[in-house]
C-alpha cells in the first residue's frame, strides 16, 4: 500500500510539474506589452507560476487592484 501511495504522490508531483512548465512556456510566448497588461514582468514569470507573486485581480467594475492589494496568483487561477 505504501508503494502505491508513493507512486501516486510522484505522479501528482510530475503532473503539477508539467502544468507549471506549460504555463511558463505559454507566458514566455507573450510579448512584453501583454505581460505588462497582466501586471507581470518577463523576469517574474517563473515566480508567478509557482505562486510567489500575487497578480492584480479585476474588480467588478473592470479595473484591477494594485499589485500590493488583494490578488490571485497564477497557480490559483490554474486550479480554478
């Protein structure tokens, strides 16, 4: 049973790695203007995908909160 749990954990970790890698590659394909529109600099892509950077979240009126305000990381968007 422990072997199955170990295998399951490894597969989950590998699947998460593949999702993060795909997100990083997709963000690197964006131009600087598109990245700026979502509040991200090219050097922040890896950290944002891993959830270390909080991105601005749109308010109901279509405006975004400041980067220091309430936000959602890319990893939480990925889980939605």
